[in-house]
C-alpha cells in the first residue's frame, strides 16, 4: 500500500502461467493511476475531472482521493467554480509527501540527488569516482553522501521511500550486483544493493543507468512527456537505450534490456572486438568520437591520452569547437549524428515507438547539432513513415538524468501504475 | 464477455494518462487467466490446482469455471482421487468450443486455415497468389475459401470467433490496410479488413505476418512454450520479427513493430537501397541467399531468374544440396546462419528476452543447419551471457505458422489475458 515506503513484490512467472488479479491489487493499481493523473496536472484536477481522465467511477475516485490525502501524497488546493452547481475542490500533488534518493555510479563522477514527489531535485552532490578507488570506498561515499543530503534537507525520514542506484550494465538483478561493467574495473559481481542496504538502512534498488534515464523521463519530465512508448538514447561513457512501452519500462528477463553497443551503424567503420565493424561501441562513444577527431587532425592538449578524464576534457573541447563552427569538429559530429540516426532507426523500426528522447551527460553539449541532423536522417530510415509521426527530442533533465532516474526508480516502483503489480504474486518454492 | 465472439475494445491512451480498472474488467481478465491455465494443461486441472496456478481464490475459480463451462469453452473430464477427501473434478479445454479462421496473404501462396480452441488445424487450403492478380480478386478468393472451409467442417457458425489476416507489413491499423508491402505490388492502401468484413460478414482483424507468427507460437505451440518473453524470427519472402514480452505481443504505436530489414549483419556485404551495406534485406532473404549461391557458381535451372516462384524453387534446391552436404550450398547457408545470429544478437541484447524462436516457410527446409550454428554464434554475442540462459529453438508449426497465427490473432484478442484490456477504455472525442 502507499505510505509504508516498501516496494511492491513483483510477480514471478511460474511454470509458464499468467497470474490472476484481485480486489486489493486492483485498488492499489487504481490508486497509482489517480496519483499519476494528479501528478501530471500541475494546475490540479477536480474529482470529476479525475473520473473523466481515468475512467473510474465517482465513488472510486472519492475513496482513493481520501486515501491519498490521508497519506499526504496529495492536498486540497482551493475550489473552482465551473458552471452551475457546487464549486469543485481541486486536488494537487503534495511534492513534499514523499522523497527518494538517487545515486548515479559513473566511471568519472558519482552523483547523488534527493528528489521530491514532483520530480524536483531538492539537493544534489557530486563525488569523484577515481578509477583506483575500491568499490567499498565508493559505496561508503555514496551511503555517507545520501545520509548527509537527507539530514541537511531536514525532511522527515519517514517520508523517504528509499535509495535508487543507476549503474553501467550488465547487472545481476537477483544479487543486485554489477557484472563487470567495461568502464568500471574491479566492480565485477559487487553486490551494490545489499552493501548499501547494510550501510544506509534504506530500501535500495539497483538498475541500469540507461533504464534509470528512461524512468527519469517518464517520471520527472514535463507532464505528458513521459507517457506512451519511447526509446531513450543515453549517451554517457558508454551508450545504451532505455525502453518504455505503453508507459511501462521494458527491463527484459534479467533487467538487462537496452544493450546497443554492437549494433552496426557504419559498415565502413573500424573493427570491433565482437568481430564486426562499425559498431556503436567503436564509432559513437565519446572516446570513439574524440579518437576520430584526433585522427583527422583535431587538436587538444590531451591528444592521444586514454584515461577517462582526458577523454572527457577532449570531448568538451570537440563540442565547443563544433559549436563555434569549426569545420573539422562539425564534420566529426555530423558523422556521429548520422550514426545515431541509424541506431535509432534500428530501435524504432523494431519497436514502432511514438518518439525518441536523446540525453545523457555527453549528449548535452552537442544537443543542438544532433537535433539539426538526427530527426531528418531518422525520418528517411523509418519503416512506419507516412503511417504515424515519430517525435524526436532531447531530455530536459540534463547531465543529472541518470541520478534523477535512480531516485525515480524508487518512486516509479512504489507509486506508478504497473500492470505487472496487478498480477497476484507466485509463491516461491 | 466470452461467448459473443466480439473483440474487446482496447483502451486508447488519452492525453497521456493511464486508465484505471474496475470489477467487470478484472472479471474478464481473470476469466482469461483461468482459460489460459486450462488450455496449457492438456491433461486438465482441478479447481484446487487452478487456484494454485493463478493465485485466485477458490470462490473466484469456482465462479469463473461455471461461466466457462456454460460458454462451452471448457468441460468436466472425470474425477481424480488425490489423497484423502472428495475426488476432484478435472477441467479440460473444450477444443470445439470456439473456432477461428486465419488467412496468410503471401506473394506466392495464400493459405487459409480453420483452427479450434486448442490451436489444432481442422481444415486448410492453399490458393495461389499470382502477382498479376488484382487485390479484389485475391480478397474474393480468401472470403470464398474461408466460407467453404467453414461449411465443409460442419461446425456451428455461432462458434466462429472471426477471421484473422496475416499480411506483409507495413500496415495501417486504423484503416486495416496494407501499406505498399515491397513484395506485393498493387496492394498499396488496400483496406483488406473492411473488404473482407463486407464479403464474409465475419469479424476480421489484420496484423503483420511476423506478429501473427509470434501469436501462433504463443497460442498454438506446446504448453508452456508460449509464455515469457521471446523474439520470433520469421523467414518468409521477407524477414521480420514478432516480439512477445511477459506473454503479451508488442505491436508498437501503429502495429508496425518487428521491421528488421535494415539492420546491418554483414558490414562487408552488398550495398542496400537504404544507403548502408550488408542489411538483412540484401543478405538474409531467400532471394539474397539464392543470388549469393548463384554468384559463387551454384547451379539451378532457374539461375538468374527474378520472379518469386523461381527464387522459391532455387531456394528449395539450395536447401536440399546443403542437406546432402554440398560444400558450396553449406557455405552459403553457414554464412546466412552467422548473419541470423548477428540479427538475433541485436534483438536479444536490446530486449533481453528468455528465448528466440526461428520459423517461417523458408526456415523449415534449413532448420537443422541453422540450429547447428545459430545458438553457438548467438551465445558469443550476448551481453547477458553468464547472467541467464537464452533458449534457441525452431517453431513446431512449420510452413503454416503465419496462417495459424492469423487465426490465433482472433483467439488471442478475445480469449487471452491482456493487461491492456484491464484498463478502462477512453471515450473517443
């Protein structure tokens, strides 16, 4: 139920059979639907409007509104006169009714945020992730930073729903562990979830950074933007995709959906470790683009360096030079845009989504250039062009999208409508 | 409700909001869950076992079983003594309780089948689809064949749930029309659904052939095989994918999911019309493989021909030669297997499914060769290897998989649990 901060148990598919649903599951689901409708209407909604928006009966809306008011998740915000009859009471989200912490574990920087129920960042701190640091030191730092943000904010601990962690994939969802992420050496099979639970005493969930980014977009982006079906192309140290179908995140059988590193986007491109050529991993990552730029004569102080920080710096310079019109930098990023369009075409043709969102820390500095090329190129490659339009946009959440998503993982799991939560859980043998 | 043969209205996402659910929707959903559990247990299940399998209460199982018995969808099949206490009545599917017709519209041959509730083919007929035939002639032939199969079978028309059509994509789901399928000239924007409704008086649905194949696998394959998440790689005149996530088909925003023709699987391969090289469309289709074989010196009577029937014949010969160990034919198909593995790696890494199914009319003759290469190659390319196993198998439904799937579309929409059907429909403005 809403209010206890506990995560709902998700049902397991037993011996292939689907599970039924019952009244308590239905009540929880409808409560989430009402909360989501209120959340997506910053100006608030009356009970009558909520019934229209959700299809639920006036009685159901009235009962659920009462429960949400009692749980402090929504509040009454004045009355509205609308035609004849009694003025209607407006219900609005209570942003301070629940909070969540989120940590984005990244090869260069770990970001911790505190999010309120409206998806606003209340507090934020960045801590370095030096590659020589041991995993337990980084986990200690995350726990300490999360605790400090919570205390400094002065919010009531009972209103904290938990701590979400976004990390590079692949992950082992059963162990709550990272499984040898290519850019985080020494992190093989580190049980981040349990370690953080022990240190913080908080409810902890772990998910892939790209999935977290999609959840951020679904939860924290402008009202309406997070609905429907979309692919979030996340450009970080690595590149991956978050997938949302009909408003729900597609995580896959073991939460590892969204791996796109070996999709070929440039058949004439360099060889890849997978045995193919021109894969995303060797043509689209910040490191690949910086190396391409250097190879064509691009100059930066760190030219030829291989460490993550040097690549970061060089990429920033590449983006800045392209922004000021330097032909070589523009050429490199135009090529990148063509490859991103090809990658997005693979995903949108396979999944036939409504729209795509581009985001992540390395997308921010090149977003204008990407938006001038990607939509046009992608449209030319779409199988469903002429049948329905495809929206292309950039995330409004900036560099912190994965950290915001990490916190949103907690809010999404506890408070968003999940059709899977309608199914009765199977008993574990 | 079950029994009237009508299709459930699927909810529309309104202005971005999710819809709630209510008791009637829940009752329908649970009824589908119980029917599916019975359907997947050929030996039958007692009410107690059904309660365990679905998580539903004994009272709910009892009420729903009564309704399913009244609707002739299940029957009582003797009693079983199990420990102390009253013997338990076994409930089994009544295969003759409902039927559906399916038509697979294909460039070379159109297949019409009559399916019972157990997914068994009761009757089947193939009619030619000469390319010079006009769409209205083909539609006339489908309607006449469907009617003849129905009459010859002697089944009660009231037990027919409808007629499903599987066709090459893309499709326009609103108009129920094909949208210029590359291999069916003259079929641009032909409103197959409405034309067939007019001629047959039956409920008609239209879907992509690859989606129908996935539904066939989900509905008609051996018990348990259709659950979970899987990708169906369909090898027909064209190649596409059907996607099932958590037991439900992913159709996309406009029912056009599953387009894989321009995924690059051989960067050194031939140029494609899309501007890239080595796409599925130019390296994996039967025509591409036959041309590759001819190019390497492979001999067949039709060498150099371009019409669909000649390609069909040459592909059959290629498959037969490979089957008898001809080195050149084996080489061509081994290369094809590597490309299929790369295509499947793109999809399984993106979606993290439990398993993949290979099928379709052109897969059948080469399935042994594919199964000796694809699983090993695919495993080497999987991001989630070591985290969970991936099953790889071939469809047991053979050449008729798309026609069976077309009929299963009808059964699936009316009788399978669909979480979307739990959501209250939005009112169209």
